[in-house]
């Protein structure tokens, strides 16, 4: 008589580019001399002439341990898996597959099978994308009053922008209205109606590339919270040299700042089948702007360190190096003071008294985290120095 610990994995290919598994650990005792096997979709057990080796009580106990697993490919050859607790919604829009699920990271928005943001750590991504750019704008000259957001359907990027007391007008253009509606309904923690109903926000359902191409308005800060540059995706033109050249003309001077998400920033490979776009995005911005500052932060639900690239023109009275160093190496106490005074909760903007302190509102970003963002590891800096690629309309570069 031998005892074997076995695991059954049943894969349910519910969604594009991902799978859900149910894992059932079973303790099976087998008398190899006399046994009859019976297998169906609900049971896996072994019987002998002398005894039943798996009792009903044991079966129920093992069933209670079963769990669904949500798996997602985050880069070629790398899979992240977490417990799937529920599927809140699964639908299609005109542009993409949209899912909202609950897994080990809380509620999660996925488009075309890829995690966009997760309840337990979305603040890391959104605070890192928004606040350095708006604070830099204020340090270059006057505090930002007008901001453009490309993408950002969860409304969390707009949430962070609207927390700045100085901001008077935000234009947000997202291609997929269905994403926005579903996030307002199921992901209200990201901002929801509090953000979408703000009188400072103009929400446009449309193509950010087309909007900016035909735009005559200028902004203090332009933020691109858009899809990765993938071959089948709609966002590739928003990463090109031609687009960045036009965006530069839409920034106010001298405090205009452009920032974009820039993809995975923690792993580079010489393999021909893997392309990271972090360096090419920075390189492309370098051909247009005087100063480009890359940054990165680890986002657990992405299973990756995520990159950003911030670009601006250098005022005539300053050098690029001195401006970069003065911002990235700003004293911790000074940055904490700026955050404390410049930021509050959306509903507190405009209050003369009892407005919440910015340091209490921020969950991730402060003076110390600011230094972390701009301290890229040595191996990443070395790879970026070697990568000289530039992204153009005729010669795009795709993440996958």
C-alpha cells in the first residue's frame, strides 16, 4: 500500500491571452494489487475490493481546498499567477476585451487579457506617473493650471491630477467609453463619479492622437497614460518621434512638461524575440526635448518595475544637467513640503480651512519615494546606454 499526493489542474481558457485554472490537491492511497479506477469531471478516486480508499468526508475536505488561478503572461516566458476570487464582469467593447476580476491584488481591470491596474497597488503607478510631472512644472515656473490626459480610462490618473490645488482645467481623452463606464460602476475606488463629475474635468470619448493632432489649446502638462506600443494595439502612433514633435508645440513655456508611461523597465534581453521600449521611448524624446528624465518603480500586480519618461525644454537661464540634478536630487524635506502644500483631496480643493494635507493623501509618493523613482539600477542604466533605437512612424518598435 502506498500513499500519493496528487494534484489535478483543470484549465479553463475563458479569456484572451490568459487562463484560469482550478487546482485540486488529492491524497490518494493505492493498493497496487487490486484496484479499479473511476474518473469523471467531479471526482477522482480509487476503489479496491477490501476498502474504499477515499471517503466522502475526505473528498469534501479536499474540495474545500480547491481554488481558481488567474494566470497572465507579463513578458515572453514569464507568467504571473494569483488566486481568482471572482469574475465581476467580462465583456467586449468596439475596441477590446474588457474584464474586471477580483484576485490576490483585489479588484483588477484587464483589457485584452492584460492587467491595467489593481486595487491594492494602482496608487503606486498613478502617483508616480502624475505628481513628479506636475511638481516639476511648478518648479520650472508657475504651478500648473491646465493638464491634458491621453487615455486613463480608470479615472485614477485624472484623480491624481485633480488633487493638485493649482489645477483649473483637465482635458481627458480616452478611446473606449465602455471602459470608463465599467470603471465608474465597479471600480469606484479609483475615482468614479467624484472624478468624472468634477467641474474642472472635460471628459472626451475619442482618439487622443486625433484630438491632439487637431488641437489648438496649450497645456502646462501633458500626460500619456495609454496602451503599450504593441503591434496590434491602437497606441503605437503615440510613441513616435513625429507625435512628440507635435506635442512639444502644445506645451506652454517655460513650465511645460510631457510625461508618458514607458513599459517594463527592469529586464533587458539580447534575445531577438524580446523588445523593451523603455530606452527607445527615452531616446525618441531626446531627439525633440532638451531634457528627458527616466524613472521607474516596482508595481507588484505587473510583476515588473514600470518605467516612465518625463520631458521638457530647458529655460535659457539654466543648464540641462543642473535642472535634472536639482529635481531628481531635491532635498527630501523640501519635496515633502511641496507635496504637503500643493496636494489635497479633490473635495477639499478650494477650501480655505480644514483641507487635508497632501502628505496624508499620498499613499506612495513622498520625498524619499521621489529619490527611489529616479535611481535606476546600474544594469538598467547600462542597457539603456547601449540601446540607441528611435521610434518613428515608418520604423516603429513594438513591445510584443
